[in-house]
C-alpha cells in the first residue's frame, strides 16, 4: 500500500485546522457583533459555524479567548491601514490612502468593527491595554506628523487629534451602521459604484476641509513656474 509521506499528512492536517479555526472565528465575529460578549454563547457560535460545540472548545479553550482573538484580528486589520499613513510623505496621498483603506475595511470587516465598537462602549475591559499602549502611541505619532504638515504649510491649521477622530467616526460609520445605510438605500447594501462614490466623497470633503487639495495644487503650480 502506498504510504503518504508524513510531511504531506502534517500539511493537510494543518490546513484543515486553519480552515476550521477561520470558520469559527468568522462565526464568532458575527455572533459577538449581533449579541455582544455577554449575550453570545459557544452554542450560538457553533451553530453559526456549522460545527459542534465540542469542536469550539477543541480549538479555543474559552469564549473569552475567542472574543480576544476577534478583537485582535480587527486591531491587526486597522494596523494595516494605519501603516499607509507612514507610506506616503504628502498629506493628500497619505490621507487618501488611509481613508480609502478604512472605508474598504468597513465594508469587508463590518462585524469585527461592530465588536470593537461594542467593546469600547462597555468601557474596553479587554481592549484597555491596547488603547493605553499601541493605539495611544500610534495616535501621538500621527498627531505630530499632521502638525508637521501644518508647520510646512501643506494643510490649514487644524487640531490633529480631532481630525483623526473625525476620520475614524466617518469611515467606521459605514461598518457600525451598515444596516441603517442599507435600509436607507432601498434595502440594499451599497454596490461597488456607490462604495467608490462614498470613498471619494468622504476623502474630498476631509481634504478640502483641511486645505490639503488646495495647498497641493498651489505647490505644484509654484514648482512648475
């Protein structure tokens, strides 16, 4: 009888595990977003995932651990978007890339965003450490970066902290209130064309509000002359 090499068996087993974990985490996101941490149960998550309750505990020891993983997943997604602010040196390019990515993530990860929002509204019992360390340090860094744009005359004088809060509130609205948006949109989520229009509208208003697009055009004209 032909024997499958051990590495092949291991890779297949690892792939099955990864797929099962991914399915469970996605189901947990939806259940936590709908019922909150306290209202959710492992039985509900198992039913949503189409697996047994025993399988939930096979991969995740507790409901709290699964909840923490869901929060960390969203944190990592937003971290990817945050990196775009460091990728570009000019405000128009940096803020456009950041806002667009945040809007895309609100469409792709709206359950995760809702879980995060619910956690914060409950006083952030799990997230407080993140907020006081990584999020706070990143925010300080971006505040100084925005101030450098102001000092260089690239944007109008604005309070960077409030600018960041405005971007977060606007972009995450498309995730946290997706049901309301769909209801007002004739009972349908925004299609691709509407989503692109929403991104462009939000970006244009924010950039115009801080004078970024105007400053950018003036700088280009001066450079040509």
